[in-house]
């Protein structure tokens, strides 16, 4: 038994993207908080791609920022290149992605933790987790024991981490760091079930050994957009990325050595990410494709390492050298860090409720890859919610839960705790049935009032937000009341845009509804237009153009929320409800849904089962509600 070292309201195990947001949120809400990490030099590390955001992930970063989280602000401070993805598609799938200076990002995040009031940042490996009545205790490898009211586990890929490169395997965390070797067993001893997942990362290559002369250049946006609603001047892009492709020779080398892959040789037990497969996985699964795209991305301004996006692998080092050298631009590339796969322990997230607290272990929370997700952004989103809820538990406040209609964060957590995961969960826009309303441009409109209510939005930011909302409302009203008279110049613009000319006066809002028209092309005839931020015009234009669709989706949300209000008793035994199918009884008893809405999203629970539940609930209105 170790020695008593102190008390905390909230203890966070891990200082990756989940741990950082959890620790900052809890401390900012007034709780005495500690963040423990195996190595202080790895705080905020980006062990895989040197980027933040991307399709759907950019939505998460915007939402984290709208609630008062830190990821977006730090990404803006450390960005090298900013691109808005999917501009050729509708606004629902526009997503921001930033190439970042990964070393600077980690340094900035670490410093923010060090400067945060109520927060202690400590280097220590947590080896044991125990509960005595309502108090948790955590023990470090050096024997220090801390008593904690709540604990958030955010261990990333460190828990039981094991690295694979061909026939070679060894216990390790990412980037050659020590793994968390003992905590996993302590968690299992509590009665929490775990499983093995795996992920991987590509090689890093010396910049001077790459031939860029014939590679396709991928520049950033001409006018970069920041992630954070607080960032006023982002600055210019500092780097470009490059695109290359694999070929038949690459494919031949990989297939000739596939038996040497630990994944195909059966050495790796863990299940890998479905939507981010290794290059050998792509070659085998999509054998009909003649080539696969890859991106060559800088890791920072003060390093010559280049990241080969889309080329993760667990093949032996000699095979990696051979197949990387088949790729245009990389024929003479010097590999500075070999690609590897890493296997780690995580949990079945069905054991959690929507606050990310373990249903059977009050005061214990999970966040990030520990919960079976993948990605920096998914981790940060969960960390923020876990940190908020741990603090609110300590402060005896109501739990904070985001539903699917409020945010991608709500969708992410609902998917995890309701459906569980069979492989590392990645956020995608297609996972949300309300994506036209859950756009990244309006994340602040949706979530900043909630962040303010929680206590994470400053007075200054709140005043700025309220002004923006007022300007949006005023601009919408201006469009609705402004009448534009017919003129030769206006009709010339309309015909050039392949839309009908006008013969009588028309309200500006009606012109804006036409898909061929927008703020840019109408500027010349819109003489009363105020000088507003481009983001205000963007939001108003989307609301006008998609008004009918948004109205329909809002009606769907209202129906969903009516189901969410039908709460289910917490300790109900579904085996006792006549009419439920056996599969539904089993799934409902396992997930323990909080309401009819959540029950309806459980795989294996049919609409007929939901009807049975609604009838049962109406007959038991006066029974205990849990």
C-alpha cells in the first residue's frame, strides 16, 4: 500500500486530447483538478496525423469551441494551412481542416494546463483504481495515493499498448513512450469489461529526400477560416501539401509480403478502424483499384519531418522501405520514423450513460479512445463532456447531456453509449440524421448559450455572441423587407446566372432563395447592404436557401424530443414486460436507455417493441421513475 498524497475533486488519467479538455473544463468550473500523464513531454501530443478537423471532425472542433473548449483556439494558434473541405457540396458537409505544427500544438496545450487555476498537471503512471463507498482512490507507480470524488479515464492508446512492425512487437505507447502497463487489470478487477482495438500510423520522411518537382500541389484556402469563434485574425497559410499515388509496383510488393503483416498473420488481435485502414488493408480490400491517393504533409515549421497521410502500415521495416520507394516523389525517401500499428485496451461504451459516467460505477467516467472511438476530435469532444459532468457531479448540479438534434457531439456520444462499437468509432456527417441543422457555421448559435449556462463562456465572448445573433436577425429582416425594382442590369445578372428575369419588384429574400444567386452576385444591386462579417452573410444565406428543408428537419427534431421526454425508470427489468421480443429484452437490459427515444435507437429493438414500451409506460405513470 502506498502513501496518502492528497485529495482532488476531479482526477483525469491521461493528458491527450480527451484529458486536456476534461481537465480544463473541470478546473474552470471551480473543481480542484489533477491531470496525470506518464510523460509531461507528451501532453497534447498528436501521435498520428499533424492535423485537426476534417470531414465531420471539423464540426466537432467548432462545437467544442462553441461550448467553451480549447481545441479550436489552439489549432488556430498553431495552424500551418487551413482548408474548407467539401466546398463543392452542400453547406451541411462543409468541414474545416487545419494542418498544424504538432510540436507547437503540444507545447501550447501543456502551457495552458500549467497556467490554469485549480489544476495540477502531474507526471505519474496510474497503476490502480479503487472505490471505497463514494470516494475513488488512484495509486501511482511510485506509491502515491490520491483520494478523488470523481475520476475520468482518458488513456488513449496507452492502456496495455503494444506496437507491431512486422515480426517485431513490444510493449509501448505511441511515439516510443512507455505504455500504461497495470491500470487495465485494475479496471477489469472492478468488473468493467474491456476489449482490444488497434490503430496505426504512417512513416515520417525527411523533406530533403523527397522530389517535389512532379507532385501535385495542394494549397490552403485563399482566405483561411478559423476554428474558434474567438479568433479574430488567423493570418495567412504558411505551407502547402502535396499529393501522390501508389501504383501497381506498390501493390505487388505489399501483396508479395502480406504474409509478413502481423494483421494478416494473426498476431494482432485488436480490431482496427474501418474508415482509416492501413495501406495493406486497402490493397487487399480494394484489389480492383489501380492506385490509392496519399498526401505529403509537413509536421511543423521547425522540423524536416513529413507525414505520409493515407499510408499507415504494420509491415516489416524493409518492406516499408521498398513500397514507399515505388511512389512518385518518394523514390529516394529517407524514412525517419517507420510506420507501425498499436494495439490497446478500451471498453465497451454501452457500460456508460450519456454523461459518460459508468452506469454501475458512480463518479467514474470514460473519454476518448478508452471509450472505443478514434480521432483527436472525437476524443476532445468526449473529454469536454466528461469534464463538465464530473464537475457538475461534485458541485451537486444536474447532469449535462447533449441530444442528437443539438450537435455532432450529442450524436457521437449517443451512438457510443446506445449502439456500442465493434471497431474504433469515427465521426462522419452521415451518422447524423439532422445534419442540415447541425452545420459547422451555426455551432455557436446552437451551443454557446449552453456553454454560457454551464459557466465556460466569458462575459466578453457572450457579449460578442449576442451582437452577432442580433446582426443575423437584422440582416434576415432586411432581406425580407427590401424590394428590388426591375432594371436592365439586374436582369442581365439574372440571365447570366441562368435564372428568370423579373418584370415587377421583388423582395431581396425571394431572389436569394434562387439556387443560382447569392450575396456575391447580387452585391451590385443590393445598395442597402450593411458592412458585416462574411460569416453572418453565409449563415443568413444558408437559412434563406434551405428554409423549407430546415423547417421539415425541425419538425422531425420536435418529434424526437417528445420521445426523449418519455423517461424510462432506471431500475426496470425488461424481462417483466410482456410483448417485448427476447432480443429487445436482452438489449434493453444491457443498455439501460434513459428514455423512449434512446431505446428506439438500440440495434435489435424494433418499432413494435417501442410501441409495447410506450403502452407499458402510460400504464405505469405513477410508478417510481428511478
